């Protein structure tokens, strides 16, 4: 009798493990609606989100979005750095501010710049220990357009690398950064997003991949007729 009970329990455990293995990936910490306030839609204030390559990660910037707080949260290789700035936005002027904090116990800094009305956000310089020459792609979030960030990889015969993108479904556009593992050259890429098919499309109208839930997958031919496979998941 004990043997039968033991076998029954083992079977239930195996069934439970099998079920967990087949459950789709989800991002419990990812926002499902815009965090940006309507009052900041046409301002340098608000929420900015993006991806980082050098190694790989994401960044979220909050510039007085409903409070006087000016902070940034950067995650690189799973390690979080909390940054702050004391530079406040001034109406009618571009916003340029250093953000400082610590990363793995060492000082870290980035300089963030954005034009009037939140146009062309970018990180103009960065000093991140262990991550020289980091590249950023950042979008401004508005009250009607959620920004999503996906971290992933690409592969082709004899080569693998990082493939991260930031996406605005509301504006039907995306931008990304790709970098070969162990390499120094960074490719900044962008294109459109088809909301009907959930496909990311590059500037040459090539479909690179499809987003299903929180997962990005795809396969396409590059200009050298090589098959490139991409895989990623939403993390912000």
C-alpha cells in the first residue's frame, strides 16, 4: 500500500514539473499599461525606457513623473544599478543631466539628454565598470503608448551575439542593438512594427521576427544570404 501511495505521489510531482516546463514565459514586473502621465506627454519630464548592449540589459528613467523624483534604474547582466540626478527640467530648454550611482560596488555614471517635448532621448556618455562603450536605445513613453524592452540573442553559422530591442506598439516602431559575442562592433537597427501580425520589420521591409505574449522569435536571411535566428523575452 505504501508503495502504491509513493508511486502516486511521484506521478503527481512529475505531472506538476511537466506542467511548469510547458508554461509560457511571462514578465511579472513588466507594466501592462503606460506609467507616463498625460501632463508629461509633450515635455522632457516623464518616463523613458530602453535597452543596453555592452553586455546586455535595460534602463528605465523617471524624470519627475508625478513627483520631484529624478531617477534611473539600469539592469546589466542581471545586476541592478539605481541612479539619481539633481538636474531639474526647465520649460523651453533641452534637458541634459548626469545620473550617478553604484554598480557592483563601484561608481557608475551616465549622461542623459533629451530635446524639447521629449524628442530624441539618448545617453551621450557612460562610465560603467566592466562595460566600456555601452550602447543605448531609448524611447519616451507617453500616456497612450507603452514602451516595452526585449532582451535576446541572435545566431548564425559560426556566430552568436546579443540582440536587444525597444518597442512602441502605439507608434508602430522599434529600435535595437546587436553585437557579436566577444566583438566590439555594435549594429544599431530600427524599423516598423505591424500591430496586426505582431511582426518586427526592418528598414528593408524584411520581417525579422514575431512577438507572441512576452516572447520574440524569428528567422530571416541577411544581405549575405545567411540565415539569422533571433530569440528574446520581454524584461521591461
